[in-house]
C-alpha cells in the first residue's frame, strides 16, 4: 500500500510511495527510516511524506531531532529531496554527485553516497555496495540501472532501488514473467560500460553481493514491494537473476571482450 509507514524489520520502517509511469501505471517508489545503534535515525532516500506518515515519523524521531541524516542513494531519485530537507533541515543531507549537480541549492555533505568514505560514517549500521562494470550515472539519462545498495546489518534488510527489481502488481501486469521475481533492472544492456571486461566485472560483483549478503532476511526493492527471504536464499536468487541476463553479458563480451 502507498502512503504508509510499515515496520518490515526490527528498527527498519518502509515508506511506500507513488510513482506513476506515464501518469497511469503506479510502479511505486520508496524511502526507508532506520533506527541506528546509537539511538538516532536516518532516512534512506527521500519521499514527500503524507501528513499522517510525517506525524508517525516525528513521533519516532522526537520531532525530527533524532533524525541525523538523509542518505539519497539513487542518483535519479531527486523529486523529493528538497521537500525532505525542508521538513528536516537539521538532518545532514547526503547525495550522489548527480544530486549535488541537479540540486546545488541544497546543503549537501562533502562525502558522496558512492564514496567509500560513507562507510566510515555509517559502517556500524550499514554495508554499502556500488555495482561494478556500470557507471552510477549513464550518459543516457533514461537508463536508471545503478544505485548504491544498502544492507542494514541488525535487521538484515536490503534497501535497493532499480539495480535489483521486485514488482508485485495486479492484473493484467501480474501475467508478466518478471512479476514477483527478483531480477536485475532491464536496462543492464544499455548500462554496461563500453569496454573490455565490463560484463565480467558486473558478474563478479553480483556473485560477491550474493555471497557477502547471504544472511539477508528481506529486500525492500524497487519499485513497490518487499521480498521476504528464506535462510541464505539471497545468493540463489542473485544467481538465478544472473542466469537470466547471461545473454546480455555474452553479447557484451562478443562486442567488447
């Protein structure tokens, strides 16, 4: 459901929002509110909170005083950043290089979300992964494949937008094979860097992702659903998703090496 704050893991709340493709099909969008080990909170990504949801967030965060940071992890999710900053101006605002470029009027922190230094600040609570073999921002800005993935260690929840997709849609879209199945975003072919080794770099990154996060318990995924995981199921699902993009990777190798 959209416009709700739902605790999907211990200390991990998901805000499900609306994003309509062509103004018609609601693919959904999300942001996550996370309770940190030090007692404070952060948001992962931004969303314009409905009044009732904002009241819930304010109740949890002591009127926003315990909301210490907003981490905008997807470079193309910029629509709600300004609202979120205005609603919680004391929270440190983190974004990717594209956020800084598109919204220069906002007080972005010097550390970018794609920087390894982000782990220095939030590594106690999160593990971050940036896909290899693809740029975070493609020259073709219609390609929204890459993002910064975050694993909340204590709840075992993965927050991801676009790179991994899990859709739960009603009829007639429920008839599509990709519905209720974990997949890589369908723009992978366009996202791979035009160089030798990019396909292998992506494949190796994906395998390591499944291995490193094997204990994950759930995925809060693009665009509209949460996938609960069985014990050590994540590596299997990543492997299956890789199998479905094997033709894409092989085609890239044939062209670039």
